[in-house]
C-alpha cells in the first residue's frame, strides 16, 4: 500500500490490475497498441494507467519515480538485456526493487523461436548484478496439475517437431517460423485440452515461490534492489 509500481511489458493488463488492488498507483507500459486498448477496456480504475511508451524513453522522461518495477516473461526475448535493465534501474527510487520472471532453461519442454535466450539461475543473477546493489534469484514452482500440464505440452510439442526430422525449420525465414509457431502453439494447447480439459484451467493459487532445487523451477524469479548513488 502507498507504493507506485511500474509494469514494463504489461500486455493486456491482467498483472497490472492485480497489483492495483494493493498499490497506490500502477502504470503499465507496452509498445503494443492493440494490447493496451484491451487493457484500458478491461482494467480501468482511478489508480491504474496504461501508456504506450518504451521503457528506455520512460527512464529518461521520468527517472527515479517508482518504488518497484515488475517485468514478467520479457527478458528472454531481448538480444541485449543491458539497456533494458539499466532503464529499469533508472526508473526506480533509491532502494526500489525490480521483480522479474523469465523461463528456467532447465525446465524448458520445447523450443520457442520467440526466445532469444533462456537463463540459468546463476546466469540471471550475473546478468542483473551490474545494475543493482543486491540480487536474489528464486524459483516458481507449481502444483502437480501445473507439472502435468507442462509434461503434456512438451509431449505434444515433440510429436509436432517429429514431423520435421531433418530440422528444415532452421532453414526457414525467422518471420515464417514465428508465424508457424504461433499457430502450432494453439494446436498444442487444443490437443492438451482435448486429452485432459482440466489441465488448461490452472489457477494463480497453484503457483508459489519454491524451496526446491533449480531443475524443478518452472520460471526464475529475480528480486533486485537499485544501487544507491555514491
């Protein structure tokens, strides 16, 4: 309560809306105008705002404003995460924190052409360290239903990939691979739903910060505090 939070890469605003229930102000930013229109339609409120702006630009316009910056499932899409992380740190008040999630490379069940790089826990900490004073990396774990869904999704994806035993997809233009992947992802989900509809109706309560070892972590969770100026 009483905190201002920035969600970088807010998409359709689901996460920002949840945080707005507990924060004084939430600002969600994204460069996808369509997603932002949906966010504004679904999640309007006196303490929530959605803006079409790049994080690097916002860091220059409004530095040191936020108590926390959140960023969920974005880092794996970046060729060079350094400018993004530097901008996230710049948006924070001294002592403010970045809360970030990204897929755990050890738990990936299928290839994703949209992911430039997936991280190991130690590697994620090392990537964040130049921009923050303290960094802690933990893991997100799930219920048995969550793991059952991940196994089913991986099995269906592998069945589809077996249709390309020579790896010809690696020779196709990136834009075409991404186009095909988006449609195959829907096919995978529909096949999982057809085999066990219960698995696709997962709830937020089925995920938690885990105390297990990294191979069991579905996603990595980093909490990093901004460097204080000398």
